């Protein structure tokens, strides 16, 4: 039996999964899982699948972590036959797993893996497993700007041949990652300052909509028996199908909700949800102070003796990113020309108390030194809070702020996704067969299953690219960019233990 490093299953996936790759040589060991999970575990149970490259010397060297030897074997094959697509694919596997092992050099190895997979798919564009490796590597590299594969590079792949042979999750993922150049985005934004990000996608990246139109969702085993999130006081809800009319409660100041919006439930009354609305048009003037850099063209000089800044605040536009707003009456004076640092936090004005478009810098002398920076006076309008109501059956409840944002993102994608995918995303439909790209959208937070985290958790299992993401008590297994199983963290950990037991028994 091959050498086996220790496997740490405490985090839901082996830190060094080479033992699983080793047992894959000629073996097909099933790993039984208990029922349970997200209601119940779903899909094909995780298992070690037979390795189609079991007798390949380079593959054996990779599994034994002898990456230089594996690389030398494959480079010799490619030198003798540059069109050996299988050798290019195996070389990509070597670099991908080496990047997993040698974490300080993961960026270089991921880049080399992509180059090898891209060459393999150019030589054999009808290989779905090759396309899945390209897509998986693109997803691993995307999160970090320094490793992200340029959209121009992805456009050079034989994508149409890939769609003809393998119209599945891998091609969807690649198309979604085909970003336009920064110059193209900047030029479009300058020419269309009022258009939305979705309009930008439709105009600059038409292939994204085409990919979603081709997305293989008809075969997904959807779970549709979940209940919508109930509306409850203090929790957010969203309007995903505007326009709606928000009625005034106790007054006649109604307003239209013409865009996707989120609010916080105040209380329920019959068939209406009542909330406090900050978008009442009557404005209440207020004053504040900001750090002087937030007011363009302001100038000042510090007095070396007193520490008091002298100079002039400009009457100009307010640069929101340079400073928050502070209520001067809440700041505590700490000697001539200074405020106490302990009073800074409590004096900060909450963002939802400000109509930001109204903020303007006032001219005049700079004020007291504030956090080692002079301040300038600012005028702004404060919203007049009023109660309004919307029909309960026209809004969606959310579990949390993150869930509300996910619902709004999904609703905004309707022009790109179309009716069916949007409705399923808003309902939270989920199921085996779901493309990885859609999985990312229907989750409230997927940082735990993106980018380099995929590299650290990947396996080449049965000749296919596989990874399992663990989040909290849930685990999700993807094979070739498709969700194939989900269950509990405990179930997945148990499967790893059983794999080790099978290996020990085989050694015996």
C-alpha cells in the first residue's frame, strides 16, 4: 500500500487527502452515511471511486506526493507528443495538488494548473472532465485579484465547442467569470452613470445571460417543501416585485416603492405589514462636523504651540468616503482646540439618519482639532420618520440582514436569469444537481466555499474534480461543478473515518 499521511477530519474535510487518492488506485470503497442532514442527507453518498489512471506512472507519483518526478514524466511525454491532451490534464492535476500541499506557492501552482487544463481542453474540447477542471481552477483563482484568470484569456478557450459537447455547470461557471476589461467597465460607467450593474452585465457581458439560459436546471432534484420565512417584528423584509404603493399609517403621506427595497417589520395588522419609513420627502435641516479632508479644497495649518489648527473650510461637495458625520453637541471638549477621543464614537450620526444626497460642506474657518485632523462644518437633511404599510402577500420575509441582501441580489438578477431561476432562488429551492454557480447565489454567504478554500479541499476522485465545503453543521459535496450530496458535518466526518478504516483493513 502507498504511504499514507495522517488525515485530520476535525474540520469536516481531510487536511491532506492524499490517502483518499491513494486508495482510489484500483479501489471503489463505498462510505455509508447515516440519514439526517438538512432534513435528511440527499444525493449520491460520498465514496471513493475507481481511478481510471491507476496504472499511470505519473499519476502514481502524484499520489505519492512526488511532484517533481510526476512533472518530469509528463513533460517528457509532452515533449515527444505536444498534442497529448491526457498528459496535459495529468500535469494540471500535479500542479493543482501541489498547490494544495505547498501553500506558500499556491498562486503559481494554480496558474500552472490552469495553463495545463486550458491546453488539454483546446486539444480535446469534447472532454467534459477537462472542462470541469478548467472551471474549477477558474473558480479557485477568481477570489484573489492576483490569481484571477482574465476574461480575455477565458474568451480564447473553445467555448462553443465546449457548449456543444458539455452544456453543463462547468461552462456556466466559466462564462460567469468572463469579466470585461477594467477599461471597458470604466468607459461604460462613464457613458451610463445612471444604469445598474445588471444593465452593465446585459450590455457588456451578453454571454452571461446566454449561459444562464443554457444552465442545466431541469434535472435538479429540487427540494420545494420548505415554508417561507414568516414576517416578524424586528426582522427585515424585502420588496422584490415593485412597484407597490406604501400607504401612510395615521397620515396621508403615501409613496410608491418603485425599486427593489428592504425594510424592517414593525408590526403586523391584518393583511398589512407596518414599518417605519425614512423616505418621507419633507426634510429637516441639521448640522454636523466632519474631518476636513471630507470637504474638498479645505486648507489648514497647525499651530506648533497651541496645537490648534487654523485655516479655511471650503464650501464644496462632501466626500463621504473621507469621513463620517459627527454631532458637535455630543462631542466633549478636551482643552483648547481638541475633542476627547472617548466622545467620538457616541457622537457619530447613524447613516440611516442622514439623507446623503443633501450633505454639503459649509465655508468658514476650520474648527477644533478632531482626532489629529481639523474639522469643517456640514449641513445635511434628516429624514422625517413615518409609519407606512405594504400588503403582506406582496413582500418576502428574511431571516437576517444577510438573507435580505441575498434576496435582493437574486431579485435583481431576474433580467439575466429569467423567471424560473429567479423564482427558485427567491424561494430558496435547493437540490442535488444544482450547478455550483447557482449554489453561490442561493446561499446567504458563500465565502466558506469560494476561491482558495476550494483548492484546499479539492480531491481528484475517480478522475473527477471534487470538493466538500463544510459550514457550521452542514456539508456540501460537488463533483465536476455539480452538487451531488449534502448532509451534516457529522455525516461527512464519519465518512472520512470509515474511509480510513477501510484503508487500514486493506493494509491488514
